C-alpha cells in the first residue's frame, strides 16, 4: 500500500454525527482502559464546576505547562514522576477531545486515526519498499513527505502561509522565530534602534490602559490589557533578537536568578527561626539586596 492511497482525515464524511462519550455512573475504578478514561472525562465535564467552565482556548497554557513538566520528569528519570506527567499530558488530549466532541466536530477515534495515517504515510521505509539506511536519510524523507502533504493541502485550496510552520516551543521561542522568518522576507528594522522605539511605543500603550483607571475599569478591559501586554513582550523579544540574544535563554536565566535569590531569603529567615510568612516586604527587600551582594562575592 502506498502512502498516497491513505484517505486523508479532512476528506472523511463530514455528515457523520459526532457524539461525546457517555459519562461514567457511580464512583469509577482506575481500570487502565481508554474508553473508561473518556467516560470519566465526560463525567467531570458534566459534574465538576471547574471542568465545565473550561474551553479549548482556556486549556492552552495547561497543555504547554504539562509538556514542560514531562520534559523535567524524563530528565529526573523517576518512574513515578514520569507516569504522572505522561498522564497529565494525556489528560490534555482527552480533555480537548471531549470538548470538540461536545461541539460535534470530532472525537478521540478521529484523532487516533489521523495519527495512525500520518505515521504510516511518513514511514514508507518501514511499510513500503523504500530502503533508508540511516537517521539522516529518514529525516530527509520525512521532510519530503511533509512537503508533499502541504502541496496536497494547497491543491485543495488551503494556502500555507509563510509563518504557519512556526508553532513549536514556548511563546518566547515562537515570537523570536516568527520575527526571524519575517526578517528573511525583508520585514524588519535595520538595527536595534527601531526595535527599541517599538518597545517604548508598546509600553506607552500599556500604560495608557492602566493609568488613572479604577480596579473595575481595569477588570472590565482586561482582554485589551492582555493584548497590550503581549505586544510589549513581543517587542522586547525583538530587541533580544536584534542583539543576537536568545529571549528564552535570557528569561530562563532571570528565572533561575530569582529562584536563587528567593531561596537565599528563605535560608536566612530559617536561620533566624522564621518563615517567609512571618516576614514583611521590608525585611525581604533587605535580604534580597543581601542575596545580590552574596552573588557578587562568589
């Protein structure tokens, strides 16, 4: 069977009715079966206030977070942690599938079928007569097949825009990559000065959304404020790119520094027989400055 013979998922009969799984009744058992997991998710969507409130968009941060936590668990090589984090990633898949099924769009079986089709299509060296002898050849063929798939989508009128391939990594990583790709197409400033001006412009717009506004006004306008904040972060990433710095690395360095300094605060308070909860901002600020002096002395 050739991979061209596999029926693409988006050509399946759109008139087929998609029904979400039936919620499990009573108190379920942990059976290890996918159908039981889907029924459990349906029950949570029906009866849990938090789960009922979620949407596919509201779950995006959780999916990203769980992927990172899985990476950390694999690095730790602790089986219990790895099982737990793999389960958390699977939860995101199940949760999304449940909500899309509720919308009548598709269900878990469609997702699994799409994945199976892709794996078969992209491994002709396994399922067909093609012979690929090393990892580099496999990667090259994989990319060729992805290009064929894209050309097939375009032939059906689904234009692939230049930046649509940028979708992996954190928000900072994606921001820097789309800017890099846009720059290759001539959409960029010549130097860092233009990026700084844009950053200052975006910060001014964010300030305008917050200055002399009541708490009620801010809450009522929180969606626009979120967009302005995103613009500021995107512009700051552009500054990093123009300086040939990696925004993700710079941010991770800052996170590590913050965690280290706050840990110093906790250690010093513990040495005095106190908890962070027993301290106040004045004392913690003084210890923060001490942490910075301690760093410079190392």
